[in-house]
C-alpha cells in the first residue's frame, strides 16, 4: 500500500510518497513546489487570497497525482507560515474547502517532536538534530531520560526579511548554553543539504563547516546560481539558514556535522504508517 505526506512550508510545498507493508515503509518519490508563503506573512502579516489560490492549485495537483499513483492514505500539514499568519484559521478553512481534504497546522514543538520518527534516532546516541526551515528552527535530541525538544522563531525566509528578533537569538543562545547537546549535529532542511552538496562533502568538522559558510556567503546570489546551479528560491535564502546553523555550531561545538534528507513529510508519513499498522516495522533509508 502507498501512503504520502505533504508539508506546506514557508518557502515551498513538499511531498513524499512511500511504499508500505505491515512491517516496513520505503521511500519512493518526492515532489517540491516553490511557493514562498513566508514573504507575505512576515511583511504583511497574513497570506493573501492570491497566494492561497496558488497553494490550492498545487495541492489539487498533488491529490490528483496521489490518485493516479494509487496512494491510499495521505496527510497534509502546515508549519511556520500558517502558524504565524494573522488569518491562520480562515486560510486553513479556505484551503480545506477548496481541496476537500483536511489540513492540520502543527506547532513548532510538534514539528520538533516529529523528529523522533527518524529511523536512526535510537542508534545515533551521540547526535542531535537541527531542522532550519523558512520560518522556524527546531532542535531534537534523544537520550535515556526522553526527548529534548525546542523550537525557535528563526528561519531562512523570516531572517531574509529582517523579521528575526534579537530576543529570539538570545533565547537560542541561552538555551544551548544551558543544554548538554551531543557531539554530532545532523542538519535537516533543503538549505543545509544543498550546502553539503555544493561543497561535495558528506561530513565536516566545526572549523571546515564555518569556513565553508564564510566562503559561500562571499558569493552573490547570481554567483550561487551560476556556480552551484541553485534555484533562485534557494540561492537567496541559503545564507540566512546557514547563519542559524553557524550560531548553533559556534555555541554547541559539535565534533561532527552531517546532513540528512529527512524532513517533516518523512516524519508525518511514518507517523501515519504507525497509525495504519500496529506491528513492529523496519524503516528503509
């Protein structure tokens, strides 16, 4: 049976499709549609109807594609842009009525908590996960005492429009200083994955990571597009995302930094899988 999950993010809509059996779930295919909801939210305070209509078309296309591919179950969630917009509930209802499917707005803490579904969470005991999105940053660490989770109102699109607040940067700093984070940082999000890819690295130490951030930041948006084939909606925000990673790395001093393809859509799909099947499973990367 095929299942899917859709993540309505601040900088794009992303979906992932999985093939499942009662004992396993395996990734098949992903879709990404650039639509920057965060610009209007952070500059105007709410999502305009024109943008909601664009989002409606994207979601209808996804639903049609799911039907074509015989996807039996799927869930649609929305994150930071929908959390922060002044017309949050009106926007959600408008989308639901137009696509005839429920849309669930998840909190930053739930977004962070969802990282517990990562398949390596129980084996990477010296790691912590940092998910930098367009509107918020989530941190997750699993230990014997349970899950350590936190969410911050710092994100690539939010920062691009100068809507990041100093008190939130101070909160991030104070939290990291007071928290015993592990030695391996695993980055989540399209920006950090693109960063590792353009540097042709699978792993970096703190010194190399910070140096590569500095070198990339020295390039213009045009240079980033021409040299690394970044899309425009990646090239103009990647420095802002890496600014957040730089702060976290400088404060936590991890020995190793890597990136993973995992994201909100993966976690939602695995959560949905657990709800459909009740037996033990094997997650295939």
